[in-house]
C-alpha cells in the first residue's frame, strides 16, 4: 500500500471511531435530559395532586362550617355575608 492509501485508511478509521463516540455521547446526554423531564413531570403531578387535596379539604371544611350558619346573597355576585347569632 502506498503512503497516501495508508494515511487515508487511518484517517477514515479515526473519523468513524470519533463519530461513534460522539453519537454515543449525544445519546447518553439526551437520555439524561429526557429522564430529568420525567422527574419534573412527576413532581408537577405530585404538587397538583396535593393542591387538589387541599382544595377539597378546604371545601369540605367550608361546607361543614356553613351548615350551622345562615348565608344570604347580596346584590354583588359572589359576595356572601354571614348572618348568625348576634350578626349585624
């Protein structure tokens, strides 16, 4: 083999090797990034579930507290005034 052919062969082998290593590195980094996204999604879901449970607990507590009280609507939409014993 001539010197030019040997140089070309070695250069081609080196380039292919570097390409394989580079692709492997990119795949690993993408896998880590995708897994981090899954972890973020799980955390968001957990927080959303906790907030929903808090909301439901507050709604149940509100209903329980309003059972013994009289509530009347005023002219403003959503403005509730409690009328109880000794109320104004």
